[in-house]
């Protein structure tokens, strides 16, 4: 059985199959701090957003993408070991960015 994550994750050269997410005014910690989503999370969010014709909010698509990538990092969804490792690294980057943003906000 094919790895279900392959269609949503960026290709090995970093390309994503979906158009960029629209800018929403910068009201979230990612844009306020000048950080970017890990590529794996962003590509899943793009797929979720654009496959619904842009009717889902960007923040909802990102939240869902974090959950999906987290599930794949845990080995759920019959993903390959390579996908699992990639998603574990993406979640680690996400958590590190989130902690840094909270620390910046606390000062």
C-alpha cells in the first residue's frame, strides 16, 4: 500500500504541489515573529485549504495540518518509516518555534 502522506508532503526538492496560503493579516504567532511553518506542515495546510476551494480558514487548515503531521509522526495512518521520521522532525521544529515565540512574548 502506498504511503498516504506522500501526496501532501513536499517533494524531496522542497516543492509543494499547492499554491501558497493567502496572507491573513499577521494575527498569529508565526507571522508576528517572522517565522515560517515547517515545510511538511505548510504543504499539508495548503492541501487542506485549496482542496476545499479556499473555503476553510487558513488558521483552521494550519491547525488541522499540525494534527495530521503529528499523527503521521506517531506512525498513525500506515505511513512509511521515512515519512514518520520526517514528520517527527517537522513537529520538533514546530514545537521549538512555538516555545521561542512564547519566550519572546514573555519578555
